[in-house]
């Protein structure tokens, strides 16, 4: 019997529906359940062919559990090794190499020194930074956001140098990105599952959170195909099995704004019933496919094109 487990936190609607949908299909040799952990011993298998991870980004214990499970042959959605290494600034850098338009972006050292460091730890850092060069490159208005992590925590819209310095002083030890504002005509949030299934959803980030999926943007077939190709290219190179990509369309060009979302919102009350049903059904079918193709004691993880080409010493782009 191949078991599919879902590892989750306080989230309920998606994990419960995901388990129910898999089990309702009554696929021979496949069952699904919430992951159960009572001990974690090094090098010992988890008992799951597939684990859908929805929480390890917030719980280091779970991330360590998943790496051990993967080492013993579990297919983890998403790859916990790559997820641990990835962050938003790298994603933007990668996008510039694979032909995906992104806002102009710089990364900034933290306003306060990290623990166990002193000024001597930063002998290679010029001070002050070339603020004039940075501001000329990015321009205002601009956005400042953490280089890693999700959601809208510690995100600032900035209109001047003075406002930047005022808000940057609040960021403490966070490493921040400063990013060009894309004044968009249309905006889309796109699910990508299994590197092949894409759902493009009109999205209005300027609305209150519960109304952001209430938007009436209607892409042409050509625009839809253009956005689908961008989403697939990004997820192919990153190697994420379950991700969302946000696209802001300015002057007919879709810019990838945020595309490091390996545990994206799938709550029915925010994404809406139609999108929720698509995500549950598609994720359930993909997990079943993975379980059926699972090979015991093998590396069953998905590795992105960037990593695969690096490992094989191929030309990266």
C-alpha cells in the first residue's frame, strides 16, 4: 500500500479536501492521510511514498523530518533541499537569465547586525552604500520587501529617499530587497502543479485580502499562452511541484513579481470555490501519479533545470 501524507499546520480546508479527494477515487493500492509523526530516527523511512508539505517553512523540525524522509525515498512536494536553499532575490536573478521580465531589484544588507557579528564582520562591505546609484537604478515609487519568506509581512511602498531610510530603520535584522514598482493594467496569480498544470487567475492585490480574487481581467488567448509559458519556464528551472507565480502586466508585458511560493494560499475562503476545486482535484491527481511511479529507496524528488544542468556541468541558460 502506497501512502500519501499531507503535512500541515492550522490550515484545514485544503489538506482535508485533498485527503478526501484522493481517498474518494478509490485507486487500488493508494491511500491518503494527514502525516503522523511520533518519532524521527536518522536514516529510517517515514512510511509515506508521497508527502505534501504545507508547513515546514515555519517549523524547522518538520523540514529536518522531510529531508530524512526524502533521503529514504519519500517524494516530497516541494523538494525540501531546494526549498531550504531558495529565496526571492535568487529567483529574480535567475529570471533575468531565462528571459522572464522582472522588476529592477537590488538586495540590501540588514539594518542591524546579525547575531554574533560586529562591524569587523563586514570588512568587505563599502559604507555608505552607493545609495544614489541604487535609487537611480530602482526609481520611486518602489517596494521594499524581505528577500525570503512569504505573505505581505514587512512589505513597504516607498515614494522617496527619506521614506526609504525611515522605513528601512524599522526592518531590524531582516535582509530586504528594494524593487521597482510595476504600475500594472492587469494582474494574475497562477497556480502551477507538477510543472505542467497551470491555472491563471485574475487577481487584484490592491483589494482587501478576501476580495483579491474578485477581478475581471480577461486575457486574450495570446496573452494567456504567453503567461502560461512564463509560469512553466519559471517552475521548470526552479523545480517546484506546487507553486504560484504572480504576473503584473505593464504595457502588454507580463512581469513576474513574486514566484517563490512553495506553500501558496489554497484556502477556499480566499481563492474561491472554483479555484479551490481545481487545486484540490489537480493536486490529488498529481499526488496519485507520483505515488504510482514511486520507487522504493530511490531519489524520487523533483530537481529543477538549474540544479540538473549545474550537476551535469551543462550550459545553464
